């Protein structure tokens, strides 16, 4: 398990950005038709595309989506997935892009929806993750505001953090390991990502189980310091058109735990031996801290 970015794990950055987020979140909620405590859904009809089209949600260079996520692949099966949580409404329809046998990509903080399809296209061309991020960010006026992560079908990873993020987006950072990449901003602290990485590595189960275990662990460690509004887990499998698994909560008071409950109650071939994925569901961290910004 390796930390990405060296001293980028903690940087002092300028103030600002909260009003912009509030306006963007309000507009996004109107566009996607968010409703209070919308149930998580399993996409059994595969109507949603494998690379989630967010163009209808956020204009390029106009989306501050504070988020924590994990992207990962299973090189043996070709299954690729992302689990994500945020105070940004319907974050599962904005940040993750996955394609079976190709890879997984996350775009967050200053979100650009054009990056997702392009990243998957370049992965299909067997370009290396580092080269793909370099191509996406070349000439980008907001490169310092982006947080990106990519994992190819062989488990190679690359990440880019937002050194120009405003004070309201602290804490931010990234960790990568074998076949996975964890990243986040507006977090309660570094424990969110270290706990996610540990949970992913220690869970002996399917990729879907491991992604959920990591997301729940990050939430239990504090998660997004602004709250727990939305969460999702999406997977794509070779030979299956569209998303193989799509469970998401678009607006809730406790999105990750609501997502976990829905995951426990459903039955899908992506689920495995993870004990917490089986009935009866139990609260994984009843004594978890309330979200709050990290101490200076």
C-alpha cells in the first residue's frame, strides 16, 4: 500500500468555493430529479451505459464534486468497478466510469465529464494510466483543481491530486495498491483513505464485496467532512452490455449505510463471501464520528 503525492497529503490552500458548490449542487439536484432518501437501485436491465454519461448533469469545468472513492479491477475476470460517496447529489452518475475488460476511472473535485469516455477510450488502446492522465491534463487550465484516478485491466494505476483546491476542500489525498486506487477530497482526514485501503486489501471476497467494504470503512472513519448525502457502487463485466451492477443512493441522510443495507438485501452474482454482505444487516460502526473538518 503506497501513498501517492508525498507532501501533497497535506497542503495549505486558499479560502473559498463553498457558495459555488452550493449553487452547483442545487442545479444538479434539479436536473437529476433528486428526492429525499431515494432508495438504492440494482440495474438489472443494464440501461445505464458502462461509462456513466454525466454531460447532462454538469458542464465541463463547472463541477466541484467533493468526493471519496475507490477504483479497482480483478485482472483474472476482467471485472472493473468503482465505489464512491459524497455530499454531491447523485455522485454515482457523475464521477465513476467503468468498462469490463478495460478498466476504471474516477473524475472528481473539479469534475470534467469529457474525461471519462476519453479515459476509457485510451485504456482500450492499451495506453498506460500515467500517459492517459498526462494526455487528459495537457493544456488544462484547471489541472490544479482536478482529482483523477485510473486503473487499467492489468491493475496498473495512476492518480492526480488537486494542489490548487480551496480551503473548503481539505483534507485531500490518495493511496494506491495492488489493483486499486483510493482518492478523496473534503475529507475528515487521512484516516479515511488509509482505512479504505486496509479494508480493500484485507477483505477476502469478490470485487464488489471489497469495494463496498472499503467504502463503508471510509465512511466509518469520518468520510466527507460536510456530510453523507450520496453513494454508489458500479461494476462492469466483460461480455455484459452496460453496467453489470449498479447500486446507488442519490440523496439520503446516511448514504453509505443505506447503500450497504440495499446491498445486503439484494441477491446478485457479484456478491461473495464478505460477512457483512449477508443478512441480517448490522451497523458496522455505531460509534463513528460525526463529519467535521480536520484540525489544523
